[in-house]
C-alpha cells in the first residue's frame, strides 16, 4: 500500500487529525492512486524515491538527534509520494509542481527542505533551488542544513 493511501486511511479512522482541506486533497487523489483516473496515473517508484533518498543519505544536524539519519513521518512520505508520483497519462510529466506547507515553528521544515533541495538538484536536470524566508537567518538555516 502506498504511503498516501495509508495516510488517508489513518485520517478516515481518526487516528490522524487533519484540516478539511488536507482530507479533501487526499480524497481527490485517491482515484489516481488506485489507477481509476483517466487523465493521471501513479508511479509508485518515482513517488517513493525522495523518501528513500532522504532517509538513506540525509542526517539531522542539530540537537539531540545530531548525526542521526533523517526519518520522515507518514504525512511527509505521503506528501512527497503524491508530489513526485502522480503523473499525466499523456505526457508522463508530474501533475503537481508546487507545495504549500504550513507548519508551526520547530517542526523540521528547514531540515526537510534542505533534503528536498539536495534531491531536486541531483534528480532533475537544470534544477535551480531557491530558499526564501522573511529573515536572512532563516534562509541560511536551510543552506546550512544542506551543506
């Protein structure tokens, strides 16, 4: 079973509580994940590639988990599986090209985005990775994590 379907099951059973919009999003991609959509398909190998990369090659760099391997949570694996694995049937191109991730402070966004930037710069030819933040120090945190 894919991480996204596992995540949706956990949302439906109440094991994981999410916003209405997150629930609706995963319910909308469910037919694609089950290969029931005429316009899009799910490439499980492409979908799981980022999670495998992040957990195999990336490490924590701060605090009590310093130098420990990065371990993605189910919602992160589901998000990237959908982002990289849902493709257009006609072209084979990714359906989703942008992600809006709204989480509170101290939830690992910088570390996760550093891993994502590294993955994209290695995986996609000609990729350019930019980090934008309200203060320079925050953007530098992502750069430092990547380094």
